[in-house]
C-alpha cells in the first residue's frame, strides 16, 4: 500500500483503540518486566496500511508493554501521563509544526506561552526565558553551555567561536550532581574530569556551603560553574540554594540549578521553602516528563542571558537568518533546528488542571511518600535511611546483625520486580547499599501504598530464588 491509498482516519481509530486497551489494562500491568526476545522482522515488500500495521505491532509486542506510566512504577524519577498531556501529544504529531522559527506559523508563539505558563507556575522572575528540550539531561547541557559562554565573555573569550579549549581552567563544582551533569559536561566539551564533588552536610546529600566558599577562594577567580541540586535522586535532598547562589555570585561563578523534579516543590505551600533562593540562579533545568506528567520526551530550561545563549546555539546560513534581537527563535535558542512543538502538551495539561490541580497532585505524591516511608520504617527487615523530605523514600534492608549487603539487596529487588506489583531500584547512600523510589505519578493513590507494602513484605520474606541447572 502507498500512503496516498491509506485512510488516516483508520490508522488513528486503531491507535485510539489500542491506546484505550493499554490504558484500561494499565493498573493491572506489571510496572516492569523483562523484554521477550524475538526473531528479526522481515521488511515487507508490500505494506498493509496504518491500521493493519498497528494491529500487527500490537499482536507482536502489545502484551509485553510494561506499566511504565502506571501507579507503581517508582524506580528512577518517572512521571505518568495526564489525559490532557496525552491528547495534546497526539495533536502535536498530527499538526507536525516545525517550531524552529516564526516564518511559517504560530507554533513558536504557542510554545512561548507554554513556557511562560511554566514560569508563572514556578513563580520565577520575568527575566527568565524558557526553552523546550527533550529532558533534564539536555536542560542541564544547555545550562552548562550558556554558563561557559557567559564566563568566557567576562574574560574576553568567545567559546561559541573558539571552543572550550580557550578556557582550560574551567571547573564545575557540585555536591550530589545527577549523572546527566557528567554527560552534559562531556557533550559540551568541558569534560567529566573537570567536575569536582564538594563535601556534603553530615548525613545529607546537600552540599556544605562553607566547603563551596572555601573551594571558590582556593580557585581564586578561575571560571566556575556551580551546580545546585534541587531534589537528589537517592534521598530527595535539596541544596541550600540561597546560600549557594549568594556564594557563587560573590565569586563571579555561574549558578546552575538542576530542578528536574525538585522545582515542583515550589508549587506546594508546605514545601516551597526547599527552593528558597532559586531566584539567584543563572539557569534552571527541569523536566515535563517527570512531575508535570507529560509524555516523554519533554524537558525545559530557563536562562536569563539570551544574548550569550544565542552566541552558543545560533545557526546561520544563506537560508537561515541571523538572530535579529530578542527574544531569539528556537533555531538560535536551543540545541535543535527542526523539532516538534513540545510546548503543546505542556500548554494543554496546564490549562486542563491549572495551578491548583498540579499543586494538589504534587502535594499528594509528597504525602504518599511520607506515609509509606513511615510504614516501611515500621516493618521488620527494613529501616528508613533518610527522612522523607520530598517525594523520595530511601531505606535499607536489615537483619538481626544489621544492614544486609549489596548482594542480598539486589536479590530482594529482583524478587520484587519479578513479583510484578512494584518497581523500585537500588542506590548507595553514605556508602551503604540502599533501596530508593520516588512517587510522582498522578495515578498513584493510597491503595497503591497497601499493595506496595504487601509486595515489599512478601519479597523480603521469600527465600532467594533457587538456582536451577539447565
Ligand atoms: C535530578 C535529575 N537531573 C537530571 C535528570 C535527567 O533527566 P532526563 O532523564 O529527563 O534526561 C534526572 C533524571 O532522573 C534527574 O533526576
């Protein structure tokens, strides 16, 4: 079949039916399952059209899709998908607007509105300008890249033109920086080796501000990017952004904040204080596919140095015009040229549920995390390792002689994943193997906590799986 003979309505109807089927079965699907192995698919000579192709795809893979956006996928930092964000994402694909510039339609205006809605949601000062990207990693990358350009400019260096080699003494200082900071530093040509890990406060993942001050003094005016962490993955801890921001500013350093999921603490009255001082940031990275519950892949970054940003990200040619004043268009603002209208699902979900809908959802997730943290701490064989400050719970497994080792922790997690009721993961805290999870899905409720506790208990008591010879 050729595309012109294919009825788009039939394909959409099939997609709708299959999506519905998936969503209806989502609560019962195991949050994670080992992928099946298949023989390769031969490329068909004659195609079958959209509807049949989707049915064939579903027959082969449909039963295997895990409950990734479901209520008990708590590993990593993983959000769900709101109904409005899902519908908005579908519409985005149908419209297929290229958002890179203004010349051919209103897409960029819509995306700017979405970014400004986010700015309002987080009560950020008006000079913060947003840009949509694929996720937290790219948002961190952009923060570092713009930071390098600004630090270079202050020293008469144009990194966008001359490259990072022109700033051999650049350093990145952080505490519990997310792995994506290393990735971003490598991608930006800064190098992972230039990241320095600062001492933390006792028993915490938050940086000791005095250690930052001391290290900046030692570096004596060299170019430095300070990365503040609003929400660490293992314990959900927050750096004192006010203190770090003030120290960084005083030293002339760039202050980037990774708020991939922690930024959302700002919208809940009881937890807003965790991000106090965020206004001092030069750049802020966050994710829409985490607490905003927008489908992957969607993140955003706020920066307040648009000129330097365009110096890094501009793309000019005989057929692409140079930046002509502010605000810059996407082709000069972010890492991509052509890209989808990522702002649309964000716009849709923020209008569908508003500030209060999101505040209630984030507050509920925080409350659920706190509640299950307390319950886990009371279970035999488990001990909470850190207070539940936000939406992350971190605990260790114990027996009569104290904490169990890494192998037993791993075996417990393997049993739990195979059990199929809950998906959570391992980490290390204060040098000890631990288990951690985060709750940030609009679907998660009290009933899920009961299911999770039952699963945790059952898998803690079960003996390690027997090893059978093939
Ligand atoms: C604190 C933090 N920063 C950055 C990232 C990277 O985000 P993404 O996976 O969207 O690239 C994550 C992902 O979990 C995160 O938790």
